């Protein structure tokens, strides 16, 4: 910096240098344009990837593969169920990978979202072009334009065949007969007749794409806000359903059998209770659920109870004398005195397949099967509870209470039947149905409604009428070719009996 400058002058020089440095670093307009074009190119590439058919097929295959797991592996059960059914190793992996609730897992929802983005991108990428083409009614077209069409013909008919404007009206009539929406336009010495039909057929594929978005949206809504739970219910039991703020009562459960003894069907007689009053009653069976307040109760299964008994049979043996004292039937959760002893017994718990968790110091049933049945008895001696030991049906020699002068043997039991109900809420199901109807509509439009356009330029030339025809159809090219030939035939053979001997001729010249 030059010497001898005042502080204000020095500051001015510094500021000028800073501004100059900023101006030097500021990219020129051309560079900004290139950057913008680069981002636009990247966006186009990303959109092409997101809207690609390959991505859609890949997502469908992955989702189908995951859905197979969701079909064959019970969903929404407790962790112990998977450990008992598939073993510790595979059961833990099923729980860790969320295969036990796969439709609510983060990866399943993510794949559905990506498929939805794919469909949206496809519609965004292609629909504007189709929409413009649908409603761009290009009536005034040249002969050169018609020659370039897939179907093209030139007809020369006798002038005397038609009255004034007769040829134009006849062509309009033929187009209308083929269900074309007809327009006419005067272009100098020539009249143009334009026909169009099946416009909605162009949006068939887009409607199908839109329906996929609607179906996926309904699926995502159901996945995020819905649920599917499984529960066991017993006859005459009333269970509060917190998700619906009402109670469900099982009045009756029964099974129908075939003559050979195989199960034919099974039924549950249910009441919905609200504030103590029955608000709905229905007998449900497989695929015939009860629906109330947005919840559905499906008949899913049945079986012997794995957590309770109707009664248990125990044998009493004098430990010292090795003398059999008798047997006692113990009703569930009812204190029962034992004859010839100072004991009273009560069944307080039952598990069908005994297992012990040392971490929580708790007993649980590792499966619903009767693998290792066990009961827990509340033992009273002289009216005082002295313990609650477990007794095992398969291992009667296990006697925990060593100081008790009696052997207690768990010798039999009667377990009640339970009805297994699946409770489901799916707020997106109506949206899915709407999307399904939309899909059917889109497939119908795409498969049976074809967009077709046809033109005719009519010129009166001396004693003849020259008609130049051209047109095209989206999809079903062979069908349009046949229809075009019919149009040509109907126009060229009009009142054929009147002009067979007339001067002039009717000729059809095919485009090359």
C-alpha cells in the first residue's frame, strides 16, 4: 500500500481491493449457465432412473419375495412364539430383521415408497406429452402431411354423383358411422373433414400408473396407521379392546366336521359391548369377519388352551408309607381340600410347554403345543399356604417340596378350547379398493379404447371429386388398417349402382 495515505484513504483502498477480488472470483454468466445446465442434466438422469421400467420390475420382484415371507410366517406374534417354532437361532433372526411384522418394517415401507416414486416419476415424465397430443386437434393439414401417415389413399369420384357439398356430407356421414367425432374446415378451394375418437385410450396406461400410486398410498397408510394382532379368546370371556374402546364377548365356539372326522369349519358367536350394552352381534367364520368401528375380527384358528385348564387330576401318595391316598380333580383356580390329608390345593397356573427364563426369573410356555405340560399349585397345609411349586406331567418324579409328607403327582388335565381371532385395522383398505377399480379402468382403456385420427381433403376438380384420405391409430395398427380400408370402401362405393356407367372412374391409389 502506498505511504502517506490517511486512514480513511487506506480503508478506501482496502475496500476497493476486496471488491475487486470479489469481482474477480465471481463466475461469469456463461459459467452460471453451464452449472445450471449441468444440474438440469443430472436431474434428467435421476428422473430417467426413477421412472425406468427396470426399477419398477425390480421393486415388484423384491416386494413379492418379502410378501412370501409375510404369508408363510405368522405376523404380529410374541417373540417366544418364533423362538419355539423356528428355534433360538432362526427365531432371533426373524425378530431382529422384523420378519415377524414385515409389512410394518422400515425396509418394506421404504420399498413401497420407492415404487410410489417410480410410478409418480413415470406419470410426470410422460403424461404432459400425451395430454398435449390428446387435445391438440390439428384439423388443417396439408397433402404432404397426409402422405406421411401410416394409412393413405387417394380417391377420384364422378362429380355428378353428388349434389353441391354432397361429397363433404357423405364423408362426414361415413366418419360418424365409425363413431368419429367430426369437424370440417374450409381451406381455400378444398374442404377438410377431420375425425377423431378414442381420446381416453391415450390415458389408459397413465391411469394404470396412477392407480398403482393410489394402491401404494393406501398400502402405506395401512402400514403406518394400521395394525394386525392375534389373540386367544375363551367362551364366556369378555375382553376389552383398547384400540376400539369397546369390549368383545365370546358367547359360543363350535367346530363342524366332515363325516370322516376332518375339520370342516369353525365358528365363533361374538358380541360387541359398549358401556355394558350389546351394540353388534355376529357369528363369524373363516373369511367372514365381524367389523365394528374400523376394526375387523377374523376367525383365524382354534386349539387347546396353553395357559389355563378346566381341571387337573392329581394323585396323592404318602411319602413315608408309600401309600396311595387317592386322586383329586382340581377345578381351575378353585381351592379344593384333599381327603385323608391336611392339604388343600388350588391350580393357579398352567403352561402347555414349560420353559424358564433365567434373565427374568420367569416361567413361560415356549409354544402352544403340549410339549411339556406343567401346573403350578398353591399348596395349603392346615389352612395356611406353604408354597407354590410346579408339577410336571411328563416328569412326575420332580418333587420340589421335600419337607411335605406327600407326593403330589400331576396325572391328567382337561384344557378348554380357545378361539384364535385376528384383530385388524387398515385405514387404507378403501383407498386400495378405489385404486383397484382405477387400475381395472386403466387396463380397460389401454386394452380396448384406441386413439385414432383420420383426415379427408376434398377438392372439386372439373367433373371429378378428388378425396385424399390419411390417418393413424395408437396401438392396434392392424385394427385401424382394417377400419381405414372400410372407410375407403364405403366412400368409394357410394351409390355405386348410379355411376357404374358414368364418365369417370373410382380409383384407389395406395401410398407407397
